[in-house]
């Protein structure tokens, strides 16, 4: 007994020593020492190295080319990392479906075994040397004959999850397209605002020059000149703000496409794009089209299929399953025993086993799983109705915003025309001494605001159209059936 205790103590000490050596050789990860300062450790540097080894998905853009919106969308769908993530997730679900479908087929395992055994056999009054060498090829075949729908339930669930991942892939494209479109129209608005600010600066400089000429001729005062210079400085300030906003918009567009924010992408100017004036269909027709096309709604409907498949699998647990196992083997034995010669034998052996299993009592596990699956179905139905209500509200809002943008665009055109006439008339009258400087600068500011409003209204119409296409799912219909990001 004491020898057994000593052996146990020796084994325990060996395990403790090995654990101590492993813990000392592995660097420990510490937590931050206090909440006041950021944490820095050796693991941080290794993570930086891992981050640096990740491949760069950014691509080169022809900076001498002027890209249309459709070309930018094609680039984004091919190079934006979000589409790659969604694509790989869909492929993973396809592989998971293949794994689940493999349950319909038998599994076959093969093993080859070789063994040599040499012993001293006691026979009669003496020991005889004995050597036995064996070779054996064995197969093991397992197959579930029937399980009352458990496998088909799992396959249906996997197929529904694949559908969900595929619709999520489509929805990723929808979001990427919307990001590109919104960034594109923000850039067009910023570029248009820059042009408007340039024109406003030219108007302010014209007013300042006219005021300086009148001061030279004794028809204006120094405060008038200072007022004109202040208006010019304000116009210059507004121009610089527009230039900064344009730079940010260019970075946003490059990021949405999938390249570096520092890459300059040339786009068509806003005044070269046609601006529609109305929409032909009703809001009810638009909502119904969204119900038929939105991939996120289809993804939610796939969740209902998944829940129904799980219910099918849960109900199958109330019934028995029948499995068959076939294990053929072909052993080949070679042996020698002194003083005799080598002998050999071989034969085909094996077994066939049928296993019928049926859970008679499980304490309510099957009942609970069926109830859980039924609750999941009802929850998926309710979530689908909630998604439809949300989609209808999104389409209604986008439709209303588009109609508002149409009205604002028409008002902005009239405002710009009136402000231009007012400014020209005020400046001409000022040159002849019929109007004062305050009237001219007020007209100049009104014209600058009207130009800005006109640019914003035109870009807002295009942006609202893109938003309506996003909410209805129209933006991805031309890309249906793609097999790669």
C-alpha cells in the first residue's frame, strides 16, 4: 500500500512540475492596471504584426478617368470588403448544408492492421518459442435506415439558413450600392456648392470693384468700400468651407467604393445629370414592390422556414430510429512454433448489427423542444410582420421625401431666377447711383443663397431617388444572380 502511495505522489509531483514549466514559458496576458490609462503590452505588438499581415483589399483607380455612378457601383461591388464578408458567409452556409446532407448517406471506414507477437509458450514440460504475425483489413459501414424525418428536418433547416445567408449577401450589396450613391450625390452637391461659392465670390468682387470706382469718383464713402470688402471676405470664407466639404465627400466616396480615402475619384458634374421632375407610380405600388423585392424581408421569411424545419426535427424525436452496422474483416495469420514450420490461415469474418432505439421517457425534453420550436415559428411570423411594417414606413418616408425634393427643386429654380434678376438690377442701379450699397450686398447674399439652394435641391432630388430605390430594393435588381462579390 505504501508503494502505491509513493507512486501516486511521484505522478502528482511530475504533473505539477510540468504545469509550472509550461506556465513559466508562456507569457501571461495582464489586465490594465488602472482605469485611468490605456493598456499596452507585448500582446499588442503581436496583434499589430498580425494586422499588418492581412492583405490590403484597396485597388488602384484611374485618376484621369471621369467615372459614372454605375461604374463606381461596379467597382464597389467588386472591391468593397463588406461584399466579400457576406459572400464567404454564404459559402460557409453552403458547406454546412453539404455537411448536413451527408447524413443521408452511409459512412464507411477502413482500417489496415499489422501486428507481430513473439512469446514463449509452455507446453508439456518445456517452453517453446512462438511467433505470430497478423495482417487484417477491416471495414465498418454505418447507415441510418429511417428516423421519421429528423435528418430531413436538419437538412431543411440548413437549406433555410443558406437562403438566409444568400439574402443577407444581396442585402449587403443593397447597402453598399446605397453608400456609394449617397456619397456620390454628396460629392456632387459639394462640387456644386463650390461652383456656387466661386460665382458668389466673383459677384462680391464685382460689387467691391464697383464700390471702389464710385469712391474714386467721389460717389461712395469709405464705409461702403469696407462693407464691400467684408462681403468679399465672407464669400471667400464660404468658398473655403465648400472646398473642405468637397474633400471630405471625395474621401467618403473613395471609402464607399473600397479604396483609400486619399484617392481622388473624378466624377461627372451635377449640371450634366438629368434631374427628373416627378414619379409616375403611387406609394401603394411602391410599397408592394418593396415587399416583393427587399432581400432583408426574404431573409426574415427564411427564418420561418428554419423554425418549421426545427419543429419537424423536434417531432421526429418521438419516434424510433433504426441503424444498421456492417463490419466485414479479412484477417491473415502467419505463425511458427519451434520446432515446427510456418503455418498460415485466412478467412472472411465480420458482423451485421441492427439497432432500433426509441426513447420511452426523457422527463419532458422532447415536449419542451417541440414547444420551443413552435414558439420560434410564431416569433418568426411576428418578426416578419414587424419587418414589413418597418419597410412600409421606410418606403413612405422615402416617397414623401422625393415628392418634397421635387417641389423644392421647382421652388429653387424660381428663386434662383428671381435672385439673379434682382442682383443684376441692383448692381446696375448702384452703378448709376439709384440704389445704395446695402441693397446691392443684400441682393448679392440672396443670390448666393439661391445658388446654394438650387444646387442642394438638384442633388437632393437625385439622392431621394436613390433612397427610394434603396428602400424598395430596386437598386440590386440589375445585379441579380451574381456568384461573386
